[in-house]
C-alpha cells in the first residue's frame, strides 16, 4: 500500500462520477478524528499519519521497478 501527500494546486476536483462516488480533500487533523466506521482502512490510515508526523516519508525512487518487469 502506498500513500501520498499533496498540496492543493487547484480548488476544483474532477473525477469520473461513473467510477467514484465522492472525492474530497481532508485535513490530517480531521482524518485523525474519524472512527473506524467513517474511515476505510482506519488502522492503516492512522498508522500512516503517525509515520508521516514522525518524518517517515520517502521519495518514490526508492522503488526499483526494474526487478518487477518481465
């Protein structure tokens, strides 16, 4: 599982309404206050936030995709 952080560049969010029911930007403090009923993958998501706050973030180039190419 990979999680990304991002900065809002444009306020409007475009998404395929046939594939996705809803899209929204959430502040980390709001996500941290969600219950397991409100947040899919609650335990994993909360652990991700803890790791992020502890500075455990890595550049994507740590993945060496060449060994997975057949």
